[in-house]
C-alpha cells in the first residue's frame, strides 16, 4: 500500500469514529428524557389480615385410626345388604374370541336360523364370526340376550364411577353394504 492510501484510510476511520459517538450521545439523552417522563403506577398493597390462632379441640373426639372406630365401621358394613355382588362379571370363565374386540369395531353383516335358533354373523378385522343367544362379545362382559333379523341386543356389565358393577343395555345393528 502507498502512503497516500494509508492516510485516506486513517482519515476515513477517524471520521467514522466521530459519527458513532454523537449518535450514542443522542440515544442516551433520549433514554434519560423518557425515563424522566414516565412514572410507574403501582397500587399500594393492602394490609394483611390478622391471624387469630384457634385452640385444638380434637383431643376429645374419637381417633379415626382407633380399633374401636374400625370395628364400628366393619359392623355397619356387614349389616348392609351387598347389592353389588349380585351383579358382577364372571371372571373365572374362559373368554370367547369376540371378547377381545370393542363393540364399535364389530359389524353385524347378517343373521340366519340354525337348528331352530337365531345366529348372527359378525365381521371383525375381515374375519366372520357366528354368535348365538348367550354368547359373549365386547370388552365389557357383553352377553347376547336377543338376536333379530337386523339387531343384536346385549347386556353389558360395567363399573360406575363409584366402582360398583352395573348393567347396561347395548345393541349392534345390521350394517348394509353400500356400493
């Protein structure tokens, strides 16, 4: 590089340095004026409520974990009739093939009479199954109670929110194939 070129580069650098300082000063002054003009508005905090301690009076009551309390609860439970045991699934029997599928994945595709008894044809996963009255199907211990030409009626045993076994009716209707 030649000497005059170096002098020009030096002068350009000095000029640029001088410009940057004035912009920063203007920015700092603007920030100070903005801070002075804006006043924060913070609502005052309300005073805390006075805490008044209460005396513990539970010493005179029956301990909930005492053996006396447990014995009373067991006696009252034994005196009540157990209705939930009247309705319960048969857990000891061998499960049938259609009990591994939910009802909404099953499709009734037809019905027929075999040996004087109605039989329904059920399609699941591209396989065809035959069910009769008394057969089990679905994942809620559903038992077939009636088969007509266009519907299968079931009685399912499910648990309610309290954990009690209840019966509920379900149906599977004939699904006609559309072309």
